[in-house]
C-alpha cells in the first residue's frame, strides 16, 4: 500500500542548513530483501541482489516486490544501496519489517479451484 516500506532521501539546503530539508533522488539506488534469523543474528538474501525501486516522487522510493504466499512469519530486512553522485561510495541503509501471519502457504489443503480465497497476511514496519 502507499506509504508502506517507502524510504526517503533528503538533505539540508546549503543556504538554510539547519531549518529546511530538501528531498532528492540519489544518482544510483538499488535494494535487496533478506530474511533475518534473529536467534543467531544472521540474514539470508531472498531473490535478486540489485532490485530496482519505484520512484514515487523525488526523494521517496518504494521497494518493488511482492511478499510471497509461502514466506514464513518473522523479521525481514530491506537493505538499500545508493550513491549520491556518480563517483561517490556506495552507502547502505537497512529497514526492518515483520510478516506477522502467513498467507496460504501454511495451509495443508490444495486450493487450485478457488478464485476468491479468504486469506490474509499482516505486515508491520
């Protein structure tokens, strides 16, 4: 949904360094998604390492992926990778989110013939 898991990029203006922040879109932005196993403090990549986000508007980016119906409930991470300028170093940001309930992946039955299956998945960030 709009507003879920979006990441914002902004910086203070040179002329007004302490009062006004300006949104900007970095020169290069990618992200990956990881499953976090909190018990042993490890994370495991899910899918491509360099995914392209959707730019909602200048400085506001949304990850472009769908949470799979077989994803386990638990903690996940979006790891943003970006460069502010062409030759700048790659910087990282991490955003954790939680899948609180499973979709249909936990159910032991086969639902091939159902078109409108009542199932839900809760996500919090």
